[in-house]
C-alpha cells in the first residue's frame, strides 16, 4: 500500500529532492542539523557555505552514500535507495575519478556496465556516449586515456559519464574546484548549456561566490558548526547567461550580498 | 649569392649540430657502461695471465668464452630443465599469491589467520628449507618447482594485497552510486588497479624464481644449471662453472625482459 502511495506521489509534480528534518551525525559530531528543504524539478541550485558547513555531506546524504541519523530524504518521491537503483541521480566528484586504464569513451560507458549483475534496469540517454562527449566539447579525444587529457578535459569526461544514464538529478561536488579560472569559466558556460539541453536538475556545491551566482537560479547558503541551512537567495538573472554578465552591476550586487551573508556565518 | 647561401645554410647547420649533440649524448650513455665492462674484463684477463693464476682458481675470460662455445650443447641440455622449473615455479607461486591476496582482501578473518603464517614461512631461509622440500617431494621436478614457487610467493602476496586495496575512496563511492555489485567492483575496478603493483612484484619474481630453481638443483638433481654448477665445482672445471653462472644470469635477464615486455603491453596508463 505504501509503495503504491509512493508511486502515485512520484508523479509529475514530485520535487527533485526533498529533505524533512534531516540530521547527519558521525558519532558525537553533528554534520547536518535539522535541514528541511525542497528542490523543484529542473532547477539549478548552487550550494555555498564556509568549510565545515556540510556542503559535501548534504550531497552525500541525498545520493544515499550516508544515511540520515533522523528525518527523511526523498528523490522524486522515492527513497534515496530506490532512486539510486533507478539511476535517477548521478554524481560528479571534485576529482574526476576516471578509471585510468579506460579511454574517455570507455569511462563514459562505465555506468552502463555497472549494476547489471544486480539486475537493475539501467536507463540510457537518448544521446550515445560518443554524442555526450561531443556535447561536453571532447569530440576527437574519445580514445585518449585520462593521463593524456588535461584536468578540465577529465572533468568534462566525468560530466559526460554522469549524463549517460539520463539522470533527472545531477549532484556536483565542487567539480571545477581544482581547475584554473579560465578553464572554470569555460566549463561553467558548458554546464549551463548541458542544463538547458537536458532539463536535468542540478545541485552544485562550490566555494566560489562568483561561480555560485553565475550558475544558479538559487543559492543555498549553509552555516557551519553544526552544518545547517542559513538562507536561500534567488538569483534573478536571465538565462542564457554569458561571460559579460560577470561585469554587470547586478552580478556584483549579488556577489557582494552573498559575501556579506557568508561573513555573517 | 654567397650571403644568401650562408643565411639559408645556417639554420640547417644549427639543426644538424643539435642533432649531433643529442646523438653524441645518447652514445655516451650507452658507451660508458659498455667500455667500463670491457675494461674490467680486460683487467681480469691481463691479471690472470700476468700473475699466472691457475685456471681452476680463476679462469681467464677468453677461456670462459671458449668453454661457452665448445660446451654449448651440454650447457643447453642443462639450461632447459632450469628454465622449465623457473617458469613453472613462477606461475605456481604467483598464481597462489594472487589467489591468497584476493582471499585476504575479501575477508579480514582469512588475513588475520594466515598472514602471520605467510610471514613466518618467508623468514625461513630458502637454503634451509630446500633440503626439507627435496625430502618431501623427492629429487624430481616437483621439489624445484615448489622451491621456485615459494621464493616468488611472498613479494607478490604483499604487493597484490596493497594493489587490490589501492582503489581510491571516491572510485568506491562512484561504484556505490552506480549500485555496483561486489564482483563488478572487483573485476572492473580493483583488479585493474592492482596491475601496476602486481607487475612490480612479478619483476622481482622473474629473477628470484631462477634462484629458487638453482638452489633446488644444488640439493639434489642430475640435470639443470644448478647441478652443473655443483658438478663443475667438484671437478675443478672452473671455466665451465663460470660459463654456467653466465648462462644462469642470462636466464634471469630473459625472464625479467619477458615480464617487462608484458607489463608495457598491458599497463598502458
């Protein structure tokens, strides 16, 4: 009965992710304290906060890597485990985490091979792995091994890999944190293009204020010690966003506002 | 006209000069150890002749070289069994080590139970355990293979355990998000990650398995390079002894080269 209700609930209007009074504890340490929030489907959320605020923990909670100590987490109305088994979400790590012995293309294909012997049904993107590599601007480098690619290219392979199972929710944990600024700006534009083309919901953890403003429709501010929700700031800047946006007064105003909030944490 | 020739000719000359410098540097790198070796052999030859050292104490290099040619059929007859024992011991020892490493990584209990025993066996000098193994398995092929396998076993076990555990925590998180099964993680992530570690162990094993086979032949055998070493020593045929030692080292080099080539073909990352 409950399963039926859950399925009904998972209809068109279910939020991409929903947390109700979620707590995460590591022994005595409280990493996340009582977070409740709803991420509407198709949205782009940037997650910002000082170190130790539980940004990464929040993503790991949503992606079923760590269980909540108490409270509820659901993804499109399903439990995180059910969503994981249905490949409803994909994760992009700070480090590309490519398998070094596989070519770019073979790395993108990895999710299609994993979980098969468990008998789960693996959804497949309308775009082939080849086309996904093209989408992230890696046409011609499909057969390169990760060590032959630059850091930015490796991260693009990781994004293509995340898209191969047609996820509805993309969780990104500081994916461009280790890259130089020019590469990062370029990848930000490309990520927005991917978001617009695929309609995927994105939760994007970053520690860069300009990056958070440039990408997100909303910025989720977290507070540290213990990690908890501070404020949600709407970024009312039009899409498609272009590089010039960074030089506008509005952009600067948002950045300044967020910086002030961050300092108050 | 000449001026044009000069300006056109100059860069080409520069290029050629640069290439010559690189070539010379490369030649020096090869020539230095080679000349040193030739020099040492020459000193040995001259020393033996000048001081009239009897051949059974230290044969001259020329004499060893002659023996290598004249006794080649006999040397080759003894080379094959040792090669066979070495390769067989290499395979048996490493396969056992890899399988046990997999069991160790799979279960902490198994590791706790058997790792101290593996360490203990490793501490027994191979020369001390060889007679025991010959007593158990007899003077035939088996004892040599077991000794060669035993000497390969431990470095591979330790390296393989480390290799299988060398997977990054993030790769394991990725596998979990993809709902991968334990066997998928093993075949698609753990095993390939361990290959560079495995090959460093196999390179060690490639030379030690030859030592194992020869030690086994010392204790009890009538063919093989080890048996020939004992035979040549007791008959004061020093030139033959040196030639045999030379061939033994050649066998090790052969094994090492084979493993290195396999590594270069398999571990491309």
